[in-house]
C-alpha cells in the first residue's frame, strides 16, 4: 500500500536532492513507516551532504541500535 505523505516527500526530495533538511525529514518518516533500510540510506546521504547534521546522526544511531537490539534476542 502506498503512503501519500511518503510519496510526496519522495517527489520533493527528487526535485531538491541537495535539501538536507527535507531529506532528513523523509528519512525520519521512512523509519516511522518501518522502512528501516530506506531510512538508513537517506540518512547516510544527508550525512554525506552535511556531516554534522544532528538529526540524521541521531536517526542513524537509533536505527543501528535497533538492529543490534534485535540481534541480541
């Protein structure tokens, strides 16, 4: 099933790929929708554009921690 908000954000990111804030928002929404791998990919792009981007770093740390927690069980 398609999510209209994610579809809109994907289109916006495609139209403005250099907009790190928009891409970070997209990554956060992807994570919230359970699309972890896609969210990590978008967060990594943000960090390649702006290495000090706190929200993207926090998201990546959170998602990486979730993977480690799942591996422990």
